[in-house]
C-alpha cells in the first residue's frame, strides 16, 4: 500500500515540478530547483536525518517523541520544511523542556508546536519568483508567517534568510528549505497562559477542560482491515468550553482575534476564589440527613464552577470591539453570558497590572488585585417585583391581586397631587387588601450565602386618588422575617432573621423601608445559597414573610390607626461587602 501511495505522491511532485518550470515569473526569472531531483524517493525525515547541517533540528524533533517525526515527515501528506541549520539556536535548552519532571509532566507538546511546527507548512510552498512583503502562509501550528523575497535578492522566512544554495530541495513528500536561524515563535494568549509565571492557578483550571477527540472528517482514510476502517493519517482536535465569548474567556486561542486579557495572579486568584466559594455554599439535601456522596459531588462541583466562572468572566476584552466604543477610556468585557455587559474604566483595569507582554493575538497582563468588587462579579442586588406571581409562596393560600396602574402617571404628575414624584416600578404592584391583619409570603430567587440589606418599597393607600382625606391615609405597621428551610413544607429552620421592632411606612409617599435591628439596617447572611440557575420558584428555599399589625383598642381611642393591607412594589436584597456592615 505504501508503494502505491508513494507513486501517487511522486507523480504529484513531478507534476508540481512541471508547473514550476512552466510558470512565468517577474523579471523573467526561471524557477531554480536545487538540486534537481535527488531525493524524489525519500521522505523529509529520511533526508534531514542524514543531513549533517540539520542534526540539531533532528535532535529536537526526536526529543519531542518518535511519533512526532513519524507522523509528520514520514507521512503521505505533502509538507514544506524551513529547517534552521546547526549552531543557529540553543538545542540543549529546547531539549531540556521536553524532559519530564518528577510528576511525569513535560512540555514536549509545547516544544513541538512552538519550535518544530513553527517551521512547517502542510502544503507545498516553493521559493519561486517574486513574493510580496505581505505574503502570508499558514504553518502547521496554525500561526501565520511571512515568506517574502525574490531569486535575485534572496528569500526570507519570518525575516530569516534562506540558504540560496539549499532552497527548493524536492523530496518524496514535499519541499525542504534551509534557513540561517530559527523563526521566532510568538505565543498566543492561550498558549502563553500555560507557561507564564505566577498565573498557573488560572491556567491549570482552564486547561483542565481540554477535550481531545479523533476527527474523522480531517483524517485520511486507509483500507478496511477485518471489517474496520483504518486511517493513513489520524487527526485529533482539541476543544475547550472556556474558549468561547458567550460563556467563557473568549477566543483567545485564535490568531484571527485580538484581545487584552487581565489574568489574576496566583495569590489574588486564591483570595477571590475562597471568597466566592463562601458565597456559593450549596445545600442540596432536603432533609437533615447526611448527604449521599453523589449529592456532595454535585454540590462541590456547582460551588467550584460558579466561584471560578465569576472570577474569570470579565478577564478578556476584545480589541476590535473596543474600537467601536464611544468612550475610548472605557472597556466592555468579551463575556456575553449576561443580559447587560458592564463597562469599566480602563484606568481601573490598568492600575493593578504588574506584568504585560505582547503576543501574537493581543496583550497579556497580570494583575495582583481585582479591579472589580465582588458586587460587580457575582454578589448582585436582587430585585423582586411584588406583582411577580411566580414568587408568591406556594405553601400559603393568600388571596392576592395585582393592581395595575394604567393611568397613574397623569394623575401623579398633577401639580396639586400630594404624591408628586412617586414612581411605581413596572406600573404595577402587589395588593393584598384586608381589614384584619394580613400575612404575605414571597420566595426570593438567587440568594447567595452572603451578606445583604433587605428593603421593601411600599405603596400607600389610594395612590391614584389625590382627593382622599390626608388624615385618613394610615401607615402600615408590620414585621418582616426572612426564613430559609431545606425544602417545601420542611419544619427544619436553616436560617431566620427578623425585625427587632415593628416598622412603620409613610402613608403619603412610595416609601422604602429596611429590615432593621435596634434602629439600624439589619445585615442578613443566609447559611446556604440557592440553586444559581434554578428556573422554578418552588426550588428556592428563602422566603420573606410580611405581617401587618392592627391598632390596639387603646391606640384607636387615641385616634391612632394602621393600614392592615399590604401593597408591595418591590423587594430588594442589597449586597453588603464582607468588609462592610
């Protein structure tokens, strides 16, 4: 089978030679092939391994593994090799990178990609005629290189001169050019991340998601043996879910994309991840029993993933996208997995940079302190509209209605209205009208095991009625309790926080009141976080309970009355930084 393939490739090489000879060139150059056809029946590897000027290159190639040379230069695919001659590079330092350490790890694949594959194209590239200064070729490592020059003045590969007496050496499976020194390899951001100092915590995590799979579509099929398809050239491709701008760090492995990336140092990464993990403390049990092992694994996996996602999502910035921003001093992250992408001041992003390097597809920067607060990353304000029926507690049969204010704007904007300037979010609110005391329950979504202030925005009586007697508009008197339990109907109390004294609303305006303790804003901190991406309200285990209080007989005798109905425009859980209270 090899002989048949060899003959086919040889025929192709002969045809290629005829094409060269018959082509017209600038300045009437004819194609120079040196020598004419001495190695037509030898592979690239067979040629270079016997060339005393290329022994250093061969040693590096062999240090990458015998399979590298065999799969590359002994194959039926056609290649062009620009081989640096002996003495033009430090082979010992390169080979040292391929030696495994005490843990068995080595950089063999990196050396192969950054050195060997940086001098190879998987197609025929002759030094022929006049090549423009911007003549770009794609190399085996997917990098671009400039191959330029002409026969009279000589050719260059990535700025390195070709040996004019050893150019266009034809072999069975391609062409060989000798060059005076190695091509400088420019790492992409993704490649450099793996070798950069002080950021290996981030690198190890991201690279752990690499998945290498056999790519049948790009492989060359061979004969069927014993009923199974064999392949003359097996191609494997590696993918990584993080190399995506939608829910990852961007296409930082692509040479067609350009980024500025701010990578957290190891110390900063450890600090921020520990903080985030404390806020993503999941409890997946719905009883007080010990968690089964599978549930523990799921809990820890969720905690690990979300804690790291939120510390990585604003790491990358597309240079091309920044060009279209109106304000050049601001930057928008490449991450698109959120409804509204924030904009950050470039000065804030730059203030903690301790290292930077220009790479093939952008700028790599290391930061030793986070340029954002935890509230920018994961500890968001939770807004819950009172009229959101999905969040009314299923465990309590509370007769409620949604009051929709279709005409409140025109009524409230009248200059003689007592409620000038009032705003109702969404033009609707929760309304539970009751003459006796009332209790309303709300599920609260996406609560973290973190610190919050809790605020209610209450709507006064007769908000759209400007003619009501001001003296008959009574305040609410009520208490608020935040409860967390493991599951629906459970009597187990995981967490509870409540007002230490009754709260009173202002009866004449849309009023914001905070959960308090000793006349201060209370700080609550639930023990566990919710399912971060739960789509069903019944899965949330944090509930807010509001109870109105009626005036006592003694208070009524004194003319003091309270509105016992509940009207809620919005509930807010406002983040409190761990360093604040």
